[in-house]
C-alpha cells in the first residue's frame, strides 16, 4: 500500500467522532459521601467557581460558611428571619446543613504562570527562584512547569500549556486566648515583679467552627519562647485544620494569568474525612488571670531591665516562669469521632 | 501513552508509517463501559451515563429514621453496649427505638446522643449499672452534669413547621472510647474519641 485509501481515512475520522465524549451524567442513589466532601462547580449566574460541601460537624454542630445574604440558601434567611430586601448587602453565616455554596475566589497559580515562592541572587547575573512544585498528576494532564527564571514566563520544557490554580479550604474554630504581661509594685521587702497570664475570649468569637477559602495555607510561625515571657504577648484566638485543596486546570493554550472560567476542570484533594471534636488543653474561664510574683530586690528598677534580669537564661526564675506559662497556655486540639 | 511528536512527518517523508502509528494511537480513544456505566453512542459522539449504585455502609451507631422513630445500629462505648429504654441496642426484635418526642430547638435541630455516667470517685463507668450508657434524644447538646457526659451521634433536622424530621445527618461513624478527666474545684471533662 503506497497511499491511504479514503475509506480508511474516513473510518478513522468516524471512529474518533463516535468515541468523543459529548456528555456525562452521574446518577446517584444515596451514595455515601464522607463529611467535608467538597465538589467544585461553576455558577453560571454568579460567574464564579463555588464549593458545595457535605456537612461536617465539630462538637456536634455543623460548620458555617460566611456568604453574602443575597446568595444565602432560603433556610439560612428563614432561620435568621431575613427577607431579601433586609438582606441586601449583609454577610450571613450559613450552616452546612443548609447547603450553602462557598465562593472560591482566592486562587494561587502553580506551574507556568506561578509567582516564585522565594528569589535569591547569586552574584550579579544569576537569579535563583523556587516555585511550588506542580503535582505529578497535573503534569500528566498537561499542566506546564514553572518558568526556569523569575524574569521569564516562557514554558521551561515540553509542550505542556495548561495553567493550574489552587485554593485551600480550611476549618477554623475560635477559642480562648492566652496572654502575658508584667506589673510592678512595692512589696514588704522591696520591689516585686508580677508575671500575669490572662485568658480572653475575643469579641466576635464564634461558637461554631467555620470554613474559609485562602489562596495558600501558611502554618503560623511558632512563638518565640522568650517573646512570650518578655513582652505583652497573646496567642492566636483560633485553631485551623486543612479540609481540602481545590485545583482548577485550564484548557490547552490558556492565556497566562487568566482567571479560571467555566471551561476549566476542577479536581479536589481532601485532607479531612471525618467529623471532629475540638477542645482545649486547659479550660480557664474567660477574663480570668493567674500570676506569679517574683521578688526582685531592685527598688525603683526600670521595668525592661528588671524583666531582662529575671529572664536571663542562667536565671532559675526564667525556667520557673516558662514552666508556669507552659502549664497555663491554652492550646486547641481536633480529633476524630 | 505515546509521544505525540512521533506522529509527525517531515516534508518528503513517507506518510504511511506515521499513519499506522496514528491508527494505533487512535485506538486508545475507544470507550468501554465499566461496571455501572452505560454508553449511548451516536455518530457524533458518545454520551456516558454512570449509575453509581453503591452498597450502604452500616457503620457503628448509624442512626436511621422510620416514621416518628429512630433506630441506632450496634456500636460500643468503652466496650459497653448502650441501651435505649432499658434495652441494649443489639437486642433482637423488636429493635429498640427512640420515639421522636420533645421536638427540636429554636433552629429546628435536635440530636441523638449517647450519655455516659461515671462513678464520681473512680471516674469509671460502673459495669453493674445497666443505665450507665444510654442513647437519648435531646434538643440541647450542652446540658451535661459532672458525672454524665454527652456525645452526639446524629443531628435530626426538622421541617419548618417543627412537626417531623426531614433529614438525619450522621455525626459519629465509629465505636467510641471514653475518658473522664477529673478537675480540681470544677466539673470534670468527658472526652470521647473514635476507635
């Protein structure tokens, strides 16, 4: 055979036509879905990607999502006794059992058009940049690699031209904070310094856990142990746990830095599968405080120098204070039920 | 998967070897229906219908709604089988049931809960006390006493008229362990976790 017969050519075209998928329907029959299961969908009315989340519970209560009242489910408005007119520009907290749609509008770029996570210069003509790696799964789907240099957006290798975006859905639970401060006074034997540990439930703290969408999850930096003892310090007023990462991958040859649209494809990586209990390590009443009094013998001392002397690392008082605070610091924990 | 660049031909190069590679490559696009999947083929393409029929998961403490009653599947707390109305939940027919008495809270929610009673001194569940681990229906999750800890199994969602339950949302999916933590000068804490 020296040529391709038209019959063979057309047979191939017909086969490709027949086997192209023109639609897909998934019929669900009470399929079991785990708590916190996320499905991402494009909302053609609001022109944005949204997450629908299978109700998950913390301490027996379903978590809530903050949404614009105009987009809130009817059950939420009924519970809050809001009419559409009253609700015009309000934000409301919708419970997951009311089936809200969580707007996903904080995306980070990964791959071809990503911003470097860090940049360093070596000499005057070499710039090194590090990027969040593209998950292998998306490389196989055609997502492009990050640029070689932060000064160039040219695709590095291969012909992968799809763009990748990601957002993190996190679960937060408010809790009481631990704070420290110093007061000074005159004791019977001279001056004393008082180290106070105070507990406070911040105004606006929510009883229910709540979901947020952030472009990137950054674990809080660990507190400097000395800073906790030295100056006025307060712990974070909430605990956070990751729920899922939602990825969107673009069609081929998408324009760099473009916003995700309806022709992008969603994928979800889950991190949380079960309902939770949240509790704290110690349960002091909000507004209460405990203190440790340290005689200094330094009448009329300057506060900073007195504290510095007490907290000198060779000073036994430093260790005693650290232990005192360690036993009284409120820390939150999540666990599965 | 082949490298698509192998399908290319250069000007003047015989096209037939590439054509054969193209035929091989095109075979991968043939659609085959797996379990629960139906394909509706048309000359212009194929429509995929996935019928995701799954077997139900009968996990511990699964709460089921029937008329104005709920039943709770077998599960244990600290290896103790809870009781409903004086009968252990694994007793045979008639299956122990909780009647939906009492109604929901102001937001139309109530809960099926486990209540665990401990000996105030030892902090342990009394094995001789048949009512030490009970399943109850409550409209307030918070109410618990020093010796009795409360743990939610499922949330019941009532209709707007607060007359019937329209949906059960399961909260607990596993057998449980329980620990009572005593506290000086204040009520102790009941801690439940999955096992």
